[in-house]
C-alpha cells in the first residue's frame, strides 16, 4: 500500500470512543498531527451504546418514579404508563446533540477523522479503507463489546445484550439480568421503574462487585428493600431451550474456571490478535503468558499469534 503526506501522522489512534477522542484532542493540543480511526460513529460505545443513552433512560425512569410519588408532595399528577417510542426519541435527541458537538470539537482541533474499520498492520501503521496510515505513535483505543457466558448465546430476541436493550421496542413483562455490575444494576433500575418484574443474578458476593464493598452492600440492601429480586453469590446457570423457545436457566455446580457474569470485553478483530514482545530487557507488568510491556506501558514489538 502506498503512502503520501496525507497518510503520515505523529499519532494514529485506532478507536474513536471516549478514550480515543480524548487522546486525539490532547495530542492535537500539544501540536501533534493526529489521525483518529473509527469504524462506527465518533464517540464510540460511551456516547452511542453505553454511558449517555443509559443515563438518559435512567432520567426517564426517575421522572416515572417521581410522578408515581407526586401526591406525597402535594402535586396532582397521574402516572399512566411508559411510551417507549417517546423514551427512545428523548434518548436519541440527547445523543444527537452531544454527537454534533463532539464532531465540531474534533474538527476544530484539526484532527483527521477517518471512518472505516482499521487493522493494525505493524507497530507504526494501520490499514483502513484500502490505504495504510503511518504514525510515529499508535494508540489502541478499541473499546469493548458485549459478552455472554458459556452456553448462553445472545440471539437478540429472548437473550439480549445491553446493545439490544437500548433499542428494545417494547417493555418486557419480566427480565432476568445476568451480572450485577454497573450495566446490570442500571438496566434493573430502569426496567423496574418502567414496571418490569426484574431478577438480578450475580455470582459474586455482592452487587457492583468492583466497587467499594460498603457501597455494594448498601446498593444491594436498597434493591432488596425496594423491589428487586437479587441472587448474589448464587450458583452458575446453564441454559436450556424449552418447547416454547424461551431459554430457561437452571442451577449447576460452581466451576470457577468459567466467567459467571456477563459484561463487556475488548474486541479482537482489527488488532490481528497482537502479541507484545520485548526485544531487549523484559520488565513491567505481565498481561498474560508471552505478553509483556515496559514500565512506561509501551511495547518494543508487536507480533501475531
């Protein structure tokens, strides 16, 4: 692939999410020429499928709860239900406003935005849209994608990920949420406020297990007291599809080799499943067997498995 001056930059960033565009803006502020590559929309998961849309849904849920309790404050209001299409319009309007502002900000900092699926081809280059973009420095900010648990396939109908849940055109009567982390408890709160019968299943001792334990216990206590069914430190579940095509979750013995809670993980495609290897003296944190970086979190070489 040929290169010209327009495809050579000081910094090339693969991924235009909150980590990627923040790095791009800072590098541009420091006088570096920057290329920002994103296969989807600028803003990535956080703006389009994560933090922002879920907070919009949580605000709608808060309004619903306050309407139900309006009489306690002497306000005459009646809760008549949820217009899910109206909720989605509100959510999409919030996203659109922030997206437009972010596009303007990136353009004003002279960051070159390239929309396309990039693939890391060497320690100093990324292939995208049939061209090779060279950079003195490469920043990998490829974000995350939803994951499932072994034996439970996400079909977008009966078994859905958070991405599907954000676009759901109906309000389910009931839902079982596998994983009591941040994503799980957010959707539990939203759906319960919308009138859904919610059960949270978490294999670790507490909800939001990565947070401070006292905060996790307070959250779990509030959920149990208010309206949620919570099964913390429960057995792992396995899936059976019954004749009505509805997947049922059955208890089985603990197997600590399996990841019991759904969440998100980094995407592999586009990185060529890179393996970082030190050419000289090896030190720094071990990522996994055969993969090391230096103390400044920079790899000497990039290879492939």
